[in-house]
C-alpha cells in the first residue's frame, strides 16, 4: 500500500465514522463538531485529488463559516439540551432501513461495473490550482459568478427580513 | 485509486445523510444532514473531474479538461452558503413562534 492509499482509507473511515456519529448523536453541539470532522476529512480527500483550491474553500466556507453559524444558532436558542423526544423506535428503524436500502440498491447496481473499476483518478495535474480555476472562472463563467453574487444579496435580504422581529 | 472507491464512499455518506433526514426530528440536525449530502455529491464531482483528467492526461499535456466539474463544486458551495443563511433564519423564526425546533410540530401547514 502506498502512502496515498493509506491516507485514502484513513480519511474515508474518518468521514464515515464522523457522519454516523453526527446522525446518532443526541446533543446537537456534538453533532456539529462531528460534521466539522467530516468536512475536514472531505477536504483531505480534495488534497489527495490535488484539488487544492476546493480543499481550502471547503475548510473556510463549510467548516469555518457555515458550522459556526450552526453553532451560533444552537447556542443562541439554548438547544444544546438533550431534549429531543425519543418516543418511537420504529422511526429510527424505518429511517435506517430506508437509507440502508438506498445504499444497497446503488452499490449493487454499480458494483459489477468493470468500466468504473479500471478508471483511475489522476493525482497530478494543474486543474485544481487556483491559477487555472480562476482564469476559467473569470473568463468563461463570469456571468454565473455575477448571478451568484445577486443570489447572495437576495439571500442576505431574505435572512434579514425573515429574522426580523415583530410585524 | 480506482474511481469506484470514491463512488462507494460518496454513496455511503449520501445514504447516511438520507437516513439522518428520515430519522431525526430536530430541524437543525436535518439541515446538517442535507449539508452532508451536498458534500458527498461535491466529492463525487471532484473524483469524476480527476478521472476525466486522467483519461486525457497522457494524450494532451497541460490540458484543462475536468475544470468545469470543480467550478460546479464551487457554485454548489456558493448556493449552499446562501441556503444555510436563509434556512437558519427560518429555523430561528420557527423557534421564536412555537418554541421548539421539532419538525413534528410543523405538520400543520394544512390548517
């Protein structure tokens, strides 16, 4: 096993374990922290795939901004008590069976594909660097970039209007 | 690394997210599961981008093939950030009105 394979298995195990702990955790604050672990593992996968810009953006945007926003809301509303009613165990069973069935069907459909088993991902190249991504983003994708800034403006206005007290 | 390892990892994370949305009743944790699903799709897009790059890497040096997938991931992150800001505002509003974030209390849209 090479170093990158060992890192791949370690990061995969970390991501799956973090996701499971996030789902089954009782305290929402711990769930947020486990989700941060998952995001760091996925950023590690991006670095393994030589997508460095996306790795840094993933850490800054997801683990930095979005998760802090979640923690802020949870602590602002005092939701860190373990007050979720666990009244029906059948709900857990039905949800787990549904998710497991989805996983089973998709894995069974893709498992025997020989084409995917021989396709290797490249670990080199310069497509993930900020230089090439930035030049394509500001040349060919400049209109979606500007549209996304309008989306951010409307999301900001919407958040303020929804969160406003009164009326 | 063959690409199907990445496919199975993404599928596992996505299914955990689906199971979380179906089982949990806390609105914030449901929201976090949706973020997990978005991230698994992002990982799959990047893996396919690098797979596509690896296919043409031998024939063309310095190619920019597969760069669109990484830009799509970038735009997915942008949309997810906007979605989170509005969604958390809705959750705060809901907590202010009904003093709970349990989605079982929100089945009254028909009234």
